């Protein structure tokens, strides 16, 4: 739902901003259709966000998820060390726990973006109600923020997210976790060796090999 609503919002939003573009032409000539498609996709995104809030508040696993997603000083050290390594300046390859700094950045960027886009989008949608209590320029500012945040979000997906889930040599051609949320144990051991899940689910020990029969003693009969 999150991915589908984001794609729909990006498509319909830029089609509304640029009505003569090919994006708009693919949706037909009706501006009303583009506008309502954008609004419905926005509602789906906000409902997805509300569901996630309920999950992290009401469930033990959800609260643990938020704790694991909280950034710390180790994330800053990991980001610095990895950046230096990738630039050929030494550094080190970080050993991540359940989530690394890249995943934490993406998660909180989605949270921040949903709040910003949801708030400004509702202000634009209900601008007449907003201007009953606030000056008109507030809606104009919300429109500007909405537009540039949309560009930033699309660039983050195309450059940052696509690299980590598609073009990164360690996962190319696709990190299959996007399909079912699961990763292989081998990948987890290589990329997240400090994940507590590895300690909780140790692989079964191999069965002991059968010992060869002992040779009979001298003079013994078989």
C-alpha cells in the first residue's frame, strides 16, 4: 500500500503540476480525474501511516521495532567509517545489528515526509477552510513545501533507495525482502552480523558422522 500510494501520488501530483506533460496525457484529459486520483492516493498513504502508528503503539513487536530504529552515536560512527571506506580513505565495513544507519535514515525520512506531505496536502485540499483562520500566504507556503518535498522524496527513492534494494552489488538484481519481508541467513550474517535474530535462531548442528567399525583383535573370530 505504501509503495503503490507513493507511485500514484508522484504520478498524479506531477501530472497536476504540469498538465501538458506526458505524465498528464497518460492519465487522460480530465483534470478532475487527476485531482481525485491524487486525493485518494493521499488518503491511502495517510491510512497506511495511521495503521503503522497503531502497530507501534499497541503491539510489543511494534514498540521493539521503534526502539531498534532509533539512531545513536554508533550509527554516526558507522556512516563515517563506511563513507571513508567507499571513498578509498581507509575506514571500515560496519557490523550492523537489526537495522543499519541507511535503513534508519530511510525509515525516519518516510515518517517525516508523510507528516509534511500529509499536512500540506490537506491544507491545499481544504484551502477555503484553512483561510478562514489563517492568512492566504500560509496556503501558498504549504503549496511550495508540498512541491519541493515531492521532488526530494522522488529523488531519495530513485537515488538512495533504488541503490540499496536494486543496484547494490550485494543484492543485485533485487533485494527480495521487498516481496515477502524475508532475507536469507547468509545475507543476514554478512550484512547484519549483530542482529539478535542470529543468536535466537542458531542453525541446527550437523549430525555426527557414524564411526567406522573397529577391526577385530588378533585371533578373534567373526
